[in-house]
């Protein structure tokens, strides 16, 4: 079955530079938001106005180049996209991103904040699985959406606290357009992955997708989320946006979550993803970051129920002057919880990696285990990586370890491969591929493993290190 959500044409007032309270209200009217969503947007705008903009002296933002972002030049919404009925009717650039050969329980393509293609298999639909545009979900599943939306990443993330936390999440709450609602009922196992592609093709407008994923009790879902964007014209301001994803995995549920960010090199964006796990729930989370001029990724897992487990994996490959700014949290809130994090990055030329990660063992989380590792490979003397792993332990009978490393490529490995007949560039490329493989190998789906390998290989290219 194929469906498409036809959003009405955006008012002309939203196609001008500047993010304002009037524009936020107009989006709510344009997308026919329920009253409670419009109130929530207003709270987001109030938070954006009152939370101070981070500076070079703000904890957690000291290495963030916010000077490249000029929100006064950003349009509130993008040019309209045209819905289609099949993949073959998508624009050529989007078809190239889609690839071929893999089967999915659902495929959704959103362009410029509008759903242009939505496919759901008969098997998934008959089992009660829901995959739809978030704006559509407000009207079709109001009780379920209202119970969850904004509870993990509210309009004001930390109300009343003298903190810059939640600044760009508040902007998303005020201006969000697009995003998905995914619901898997209790006991349902979705046999094939659900795939969502968010393509932004308007260089003047911001992108503000917001997604909500709910995996029911003893249910299972594999979810692939991809971000891509068009390149800004030479001399123009960067393409800008802020995306938010809230994920709920109920008791006994399992989520295999893979996200691939491959924005253009003239895009500066924020992606905030927060997951909460019920009793004996499990999440395998893999984050792949390849594109973007500047990327700030915030990945947080709340181990709320007893016996929960989370594997948090990430990789990034940078070149040119790219900056990757990663912030992770493993929040242990119950007894006998386990988290295992491994982030690997390779930086070449003048690219830069900033990593800050925290394992928080809260009172009452006895018997828990937390592990955190960040490994960074510098392929050129001009590349840089700053790694700050942290622990906060408030209970006994726990085991927590963390570590990080930053160093150049091992020349003995390159030399060994060269003695076997490989040119230096190919030898260095093979070493980088092997460096990333421990992360890729832990992806649940074989198809997703190959897709990530292909994306990484395309980024590494033939330059070697």
C-alpha cells in the first residue's frame, strides 16, 4: 500500500528570512495543529527567547563554532515538495540516496518537511504497525501521541535552571515541520526494517523534523533513519536545522536503531536523540556521521527500568574543515542496568572531533555496569580530536570504566599491507576500514551493515590518509 500526505501550500509569510513568534504560530495554523500542539510551539518559542545563546565560555559549548550560524537569515519553512506514488517518481538525487535491492517493512521519504512517499507492507499494517507523518498522527492517534510527545525532549528541556541546555531543541519545538510517528503494538515483531529518509533541498529554509517512535511491550523494531541535504550556493549562508527524535522502548521491547547523517558540506545542523528503556528492554543504537560543515549530535539513553541494556555505537569520518561535536549520556536510573558505548572517528586534513560523554549512575542503580570508549584516528597532522569521557557515580556495587585515545594511523600496519603489494593509498584506506569495522559489525541487520560500509567507503574515497 502506498500513501502520501498532501500538505497545503505554505503561506507566503513563512517564506521570508527570520524566525519569529508570528512564524511559529503560522506554522501551527498551516499544518492544522491541535490546540495543545500550538500551545507547545508557543512554549518552545518562549524557551528559545529566554535561554541564553551558548558562548565560548559555556560548559559543553566551548569548542562549538556557533558563529557560522545566522538564524536571522533562515526561512521558517521550505519550498513545497510534491508527493509521488512510487520511488521511480522521486527526483533523481533522492533516488540515488535510496539505493536499490533491500526490502523494508516501510519506506518513508520526507522532503522539505513534507512526506512525499510513504509505503507500508501489508504484513506490517495488518499487525497494527503505524508509520506515518507526525502531523497526520496528531489527528489519527491523538491520545497516544499526546501521552509521549515532548516528555523526553520538552519545549524547555530544563525549566528554571541556569543552563543553556535545550536551546536548539526549543527552536525545534517552535518550528518543527515533518518527522515521523512510528508505533509497534505490544508483542509485535517487525521482520523487516522501517526506513526513513529526510531530504532537505531548500538552502534558504531551516529543517526542523521531529519524530516519535514507540516500541510496545515485548515488541521488536529495526529502524533506519537517514539525513541528507542540498549544498548551499558558493558564498551563501550555511543550510541550517535542528532535528529531534524521541524513542520509547517499553518493557521487554527491543529496538535496533541506525542513523546515518550525510548532509552536504555546507550544512550546519543539530540532531538530538533521546531514548528511554523499560524493564528488561534493549536498544542497539548505531550513529554514523559523514557529512555536514558542523554537526552537533546529542545521543542519550535513559535506562529507566530494571535489567535494561543499551549498546551505543558511533562512527564519524571527517575531512576538509568539518567539525563533529558529539555529546552522549548513559543515564542509569534503576538496578542491574548495563550500557556499553563505543565511538570511533577518523579525521583527516583540518577536520575536528569534539566528544563529551557521561555515564551517570544514579542512587538505587546498584548492580549496574557502564562502559564508555572513544577512539580517534588522526590521518593528518592538521586534524584534531578533543575527547572528554566522564563518570558520575552515586551508588555502590557498580562497575564503570571509561577511556579515550587519540593518535595517528599505525604506520607498521600500512607498511605490512604495502609489503603485500598494496599501494600506500589503498593500504591506508584498508586500515581505516578495519578501524571502523568493530562498530559496523555490531549493527543488527546484515543489509544495514553493508549500507553503512558502502557509505563509509564512499566518504573515504581513493585519497587514502
